[in-house]
C-alpha cells in the first residue's frame, strides 16, 4: 500500500494537486467573489490528496490537462465526508 | 522561440500560447508581437460564454440529438475477439447514471519493460487471471453418507493455469469449517461439524467451488493484444487496486472502465477524467461528433460534490435547493409531501420553478437584476 501511493501520483488519469496557502486561498475566493463552501468539493480522505495533509477548509488547486485549452486550473474545497 | 510577456500568459489558455510560440517568426518586432497578442486576447474574450447563457441546455441538446442515432444494441464486439463490451446508448446511460455495478467491467493493463515488448506475456496473463477451484476440477459431487465433498482434479487444467497441489491445500487450509485431504487426483473436503443437513452441505459445495487459488480477484478473462508498439493485456473483470500493485505492471498507464473504482483508488479528479474518456470513447466509436466541452460540463456536474453522482433522482437532482425543481424531475408527490412536512422554503432562485410559476426565468437576459446604489442621506 505504501509503495502504491507514491506510484499512483504519476498516473495518466491523475492531474497535479496542490494545497493552497492561506494567502493564495484568499486571493482565489476574492477573484471569484464566492465563499469556500461554494467551491466544488473534494473529500479530505480522497486518494489524490492523501499526502497533502489537507483539512476541511483548505482549498486544493488542480492543474488539469485539457484537450481544448492545453491546461486549466480548477479549485476544490476540502470537506468532511 | 518568441518570449511572451507574463501578463499574457494568464490572459490566454496554454494551448493558444503554445500555438503562437510555434507559428510566430523568431525575429518579430516587439510592437508587432504586442499587437498580435492584444488581438488574440480580444478575440479570446469575445469567444467566452456570456453570463447567463444556458450552457446546460446547450449541452443536453448537443449530446441528446446525435444520441438518437446511436445504436441500441446492448452488446457488440469492440474489435477484440471473444469479448463482449457494452457500448452505444446502454453504456452512455450506465456511465451518466453513475452506476456502481457496470455490465462489462474491463481493464487495459499496460506492462512494465521488458514485458511490454511481449516477453513472457502469456505467463503474465495467466498470473493475472483469477483461478478458482472449479476451474481446475473436472468433477465436484456431494457424498451424503460421509457428509463430504469429493472433487476430482483436472491435471491438465491445473498445469495450464500453473496451479500445484500446494496451492490447493494452502487455499483450503485457510477455511476454518472444513478439513481437506488430497490424495492423487481426488480431493476430499470434509466439514468439521459432523451432522450437516443436506442443505448446508449444498451451500458448502457452492462455497468450495469458488475458493480463490491464484491470480487477481475479479479478473475472469485475459487477452494479450498488441496496441501500437506495445503488448497490453485486456481483461474482463476489474480490480484496479490489486493490479496496480503488481510488479510487472506499468501502474502509470493501466486503466479500468469502472469509474467508481478509479474514484476510490485515484481520487475524484482522476474519476472525472476517466468518465470523460469513457463517454467520449463511446461517442467516437459510433462515428458521432460531439464537442468534448459538453461532456466535460456534464461530468463536472457529476463530480462537483466530491464523489460521483449520477444524473438521476438519487444523484445530482436530489442536490437541488429548490423543492419545485426536484418535484419537476421525477416522483413529484414524494418531494412535495416531504417539503410540506418539514416546512421547506423555495427561494425561486433557479429556472424550472419560475417556469412553473409563469415568471421570468433567471437565465439569459432574465438574469441581470436592477441594483440601486443608495447615496447621500
């Protein structure tokens, strides 16, 4: 299991997940003019953020590969299950 | 390679930037570049969807209209011999409903070097395929007098599957309720409790039949094929977690068509990507032309809650805030009654409920509201 987790980080289906700092978090929410709970959600025990030590209230930045735009940025708010 | 200023990198999508870098001549003057980039940004901004545009409606029509031409055949051969694959409309329904049990789970297992070049591929395929006791038995019958199950082993089947006597005795020694004895080709499985009813004995036999001997659980069929320059193994049955852990598998490229499994093993974002791929694969295989953005919108809706929710009354529709909107989809009486019982409020903030009440809808030109800024005293 321990080995598997490090391997799946490079899976073709899996985009890069980054945890935002408090400052970046504020900037994102201000840019979209929304509250944290209005973001799309990601569960705190999601396999992709197991190593990011994310707590409810955090925001995860996801760098997706897009067939139309090349690369897009998406945000998800961490929630309890 | 032209260098593009930082302010434009955020204003334009990566693909446009990459295309510009490729197409623009190297010795372009600063002024010209600036002009081209400004033009690009202006065009890009004008191409964006307007606020209030009913994108969901456009997606629904764009997927629905070509969908009428999709084959209604449940099963057909997807180019690979001896394997049934659900495609066409039934598969689309299955994916968008977010079903947990799909009708034909499949995996594409990519192999690590040097196995991807075809080395030992048959052996690996056999190692992945799940072998149960019934697969290596030529005969299984119940001996009522001794309350035992007598199994005759099929030596050639055992050899083909790479099963030895040790495998069988080890697998059966794990079970507490039975004592197994192997002599030659005859395997005798006896229940430890003496007086079993014939019914219990029959149940025991069914359990013994499916005792797991080797391979990956859930993989019922394997088929090595060559895709592009690589040998891969296509399987019927799916078990992403266990297969990714195998040493001879390339865990970066191996995928399954079971989106719930992807969600569990790789997370919701990977599941989103897998869902888009699966839907697009079906649409493409039917020779239809649907822009991938429509599919992305639908799948984003399905995965917005952090888990896969189908487009059903139990899935995304149940998340709607408005009672009337939920009631307008399916089972209206249930929703209206429940709302009445708990005293639910409807803010009439969305489209359907306003249509029901014959009011202007908050979409398109109906979206902007008049705001007055109070000034002075």
